[in-house]
C-alpha cells in the first residue's frame, strides 16, 4: 500500500494496482509520501480478492453523499450499489440509478469524508443490516481510497472538489427554459411547440430532439423526411432564439453501408466479445455495437462525429443509454425463446411459471451480459464488468473532447445520463427516467447537492416527470423547484400526457408563464453563482448543514441553499397550500407570484408554517446577502443586462460579487469575465450602497430593494461608473 498526504484534509491510500479512472486530476508530483498509516475512522479489511471497509456510527451520525441515488439526503438505513443502471422505476427499494458517485460525508463529533476511486461495482450497507454500522464491499483489492478529515462538511467537500479539475461551464443560453418530449418527431411538431411558446408569451431557449429525428436510430444522421433541409431549419429556429438539442445514443446500429458502423469495424473501435469479434447487443435500432470509449482512439473518432451536427448549426447534445443500457443479447434472447417454446402446452406451476416470466423480465440489462464484452485499455483487454462505471463517462468525454476540437472556443451544452466522479469536467447530467410523482420532486431536490459534491454542477431532472401523466399542479410545483436548477428542462416519455407549460388549462398556462419568467429574472444570479462554482471549485447547491451548524439544519432534507444568497423550500405535496419551513436565521421571504418584487416579509429564525398558493414560489434571502435580478425576456440572449435589481436583507453589511461573461466562449478561462462587487451597509437605520469594484462595462444602473432589521422596505438607485472607485 502507498500512503500519501494530498493536502491538509486528504490522505490517499493506494492498494495494489488500480485501474486508472482519471476521476481525479491533481498534481501527484508534489505530494508527500507517508511511511505510516495515520489513524483512520475506517477499519479496512483485505482478503485475497475483496476489500471491506467498516465504520461505526453513533446515534447522531448522518451520512450524506452518494451523488445521484435514492432515498433521503441522509443515506443511513439503506443499501446502495455503485453500478450505473438504467432502471426507470425510481422507488426507495432500488439500489442504484444512472450514476456511480462513490463519495460519502459522515457527520459526527469529527466529520469525515471518503471517496473510493474504483470503476466496478461497490456495495454500501449504511446502517441497514446493523443500525450503527457502515459496511462497504468491493470485490477487488486494487483500489484508491481518499479519506477526508479535519474540517466542516463544506470544507471537506471543497477539498474533494479541488482534486477534480475545473468543472464544465454550460453556455448561458442553457440556463434558459428548455422543452423536451419523446418525441417531437417532425419539423411540423417542433413548429407547433415553438408556436405554443410564442402564442402564450412563455420564454424558451431550447427544444429537444429525441431518438425519432434520426434515420432508423442511427447516431449522427437526420431523417430527411421528418426534418427536410435540417441545416436551414436549425438556423431559422436560432433566429427565433430557439436551439435544437439532439440526443446521441451509445449503441451504433449494425448496418452495412452506414459509415459509422463501417469505420468502427474497420478500425476495431467497438467493444469485443471473448472471441475478439465486435460484441453484439440490442438497443433502439435492434442490433448494435458499442463504441469502445475506453480506448482513446475510438473516443476521438466518435467525438469528432458530433461535427456532422455541429456543421448544421447544433450547439447542444444529450448523451443517452450510456450505462450502457442493453435490451438483450442474442444468446440470452434465444435461450429465453427456447424456454417459452418448451413451456408450450405444459402445466406451469408456481415455479415454472415465474421462471418463464422472470426470464423475459430480466432480459433487459442482465448482469451477466455485462461480463460478455471487453475494452482495450492500454493495450490489454479488460472485461467490461470491472470497469462498467467508466463507460458513460468516457462517452461524454469523447463528446466534450470532440466538440473542443471541432470548435475550440465555443461552449456547447452537453449532458449525460450515466456518470462518475470527474465527469463534471466535461459535462452535466440529468437524473434520468423519473415519474410524474410528487415524491420525485423531493427526490430531485435531495439528489442535487449530492451530485454537486461530486463535481457535477450542471444538473436537473425531467421536470413534470418522465413516465406517467402529470397534472397542471404537479408541473407548477415541480417547476417552482426546477427554476433553481441549472438544467431546467421539461421532458416526458412516449405515450404520456402532454405537459408543456401551455398543455393544461388557461390558469395553469398563466401560472407557468410567471414561473418561467421568474427563472429568467433570476438567471443573472443563478448564472453568476454557477460560474463562481465553476471557477472556484465550489458547489452551487448545498444542504443547510453546510452553512448552519445547529441540529435542525442537519435534520432538514427538503430545503436547499442555492448559491450564497438563497434558500429554497418548494411545495411537493399534492393539493398542498403551504408547508413548514425551517429558518436557521432571520431571512427575507419573497412569495413570488410574478418576477415583480411585491410580497416580501422579514421572517424570524425558527420553524414556520408558510401558506403558499399554487402561483406562489417561495424564496428566502439570507441575512446580509444580496440577490441580483434582471428583467425577464423571451430568450436568454435578449435579457437586458444594462440594469439590475438587487434585493437584499441587510442588518449589518452585505457584499455580492456579481459575475458575468459573454456566455458562449471559453474566454472566461483566461480572464475574459466581468465582476461587479456590490456592497450594502446598514448603519443608523440607513443604507449605503456602493460599487466597490467593477469590470462589467454593460451594467449601467442598479435598482436596490432593501429590507433592514426593522423589516422596512427601502428603494434606491445607483448609477454604475465603469471605474473601480467607490460611487
Ligand atoms: O429508455 O430516447 O432517459 O430521456 O426520452 C428510453 C428515449 C430511452 C431514455 C432517456 C429518455 C429518452 C428515452 N431514452
């Protein structure tokens, strides 16, 4: 074992000879090697081919983390598996979703964190078998462990974040509202949706193309019948302020003559079976090969294919089915069919009947099928199962690196379904096939900070729910949370009820218009906070306990901090006309029924029942923090950035660094961004507002709406000089 001190918070233990995941990216040259193992909170047991880690919890211990996963924010009580899984039914008894995020944060007298850098399956028993025990099992002895200690939960998270490299910056238009469904199948259908937004005056920046835009589900093709003159069409929509975002699937259709298939075969870019032939699985188009994204040459080849669509004006993509999802393999299907044939005319009893039906039910993503194929890694063939969680990650990396080569300075929208730690450098994720269930609003909220802890900042769920049928109030309440998520996308499955913001009745359309306009009013803040998290290795969403250390703050798991100024507490109960909200300090509550700041009220620290009519989105502005906002527009590019409205609750003094940049290029990476340092002081019952420093040459005026400790509202205007002198 090799022991190193990575930084003041982190010890790295290398056991054996692990697979290089490239999840973390830090300078390994200048770190200190330790000769003795420091005292660790974990008991680590090694047998010949297995590692187990044990931790004893006390009654108060809480376990945060595991990124995209089921159950509450506190993972205690559950069984979990890290194995990227396409399971569309997200119920609490499931053990994994699409991501594999092996980071735990354990609270207690001393907080500790753990990251397991290992790309195969890991199982977590977190107080399930034994109430006070965590037991983690890895069927391998080649593993990198990172133990974090000596700091607050936030400090340990930031120490982990700092090892990952810079996070992905989505283009600014991707902070607009986005509309999807499986599928807007033709140009005509897309036109109708665009018209719906225009007729109803609802802002929108993107419309999604799901698998049906392709020619027979072939990646990087466009069906000419459904989308004639695609390039012109993309341009026409862009002139209207709308981007088209096509899906790309992991499986490549087996079809002689299809260039991607032919090239993949010619260069041996596909995963292989045990006979070293291209491995055959089945997904959408029927039989497919899986590009071997773990092989750098295959990765580059696939990544550059995005050019086909980029050349037609496309600026954003979503990568799907990259766990990878496997409908069936030929031999398993054959066996199952034979089994059915042999059952014909038989008297099926309790055993044989379920054996037969289970054989069909388990065809999809069968665990044994993941052992049937291999990857080329540094010249050796590696069985897929050992490195399963690297697949979606490397597909996304392929896309990100390809897009960077295709158009080096442009920021593309890119997000993936499967993911692992480190992927946040390349792209975002969405949380996959949820349901139109109220429980999934809460699950959405609970996953967000845990995904951020793993460095994936651009996230969001299928708002309104993927499977099942939404009603108007579900869409409204869900949107009142999603309007704070970087990815704010409404998406639903094939054969479900339409759930566009104008798909219900007049009343719902009106409320949705205001909810989405509120999002656009907040983009100045949300984008500023997002980009600061990118450039400073921070997080965008936090649980309350990251900032407040009282007992109740660590209990609350249905409220979140969004950036440095806001707390959100959405209604997630059907027919709920309000909810309990816990305030760890005095805050300014804004019940926003439109983006205009009317209903604001100082609320004292403590627990309150807050009435919230369907049209009211609750926002809580923290004490001595500021919230910059803009006048909404129908598209992000049309937002007027010359003026800001700053809402503040100031009892002493507040400083806000308002970040902005061009939103489309990577210039921000080398100083191409603007900062405005806004300061408000409350003294002798008066407010003083100043611009401490400003490099933003667009901004001209700030309108302040301020509330002091007495709860009185004061307004004031400030003209911004583009000097860095106090005004
Ligand atoms: O299993 O492309 O999660 O968003 O609409 C269905 C069709 C395959 C899964 C994605 C979903 C998408 C759907 N895909």
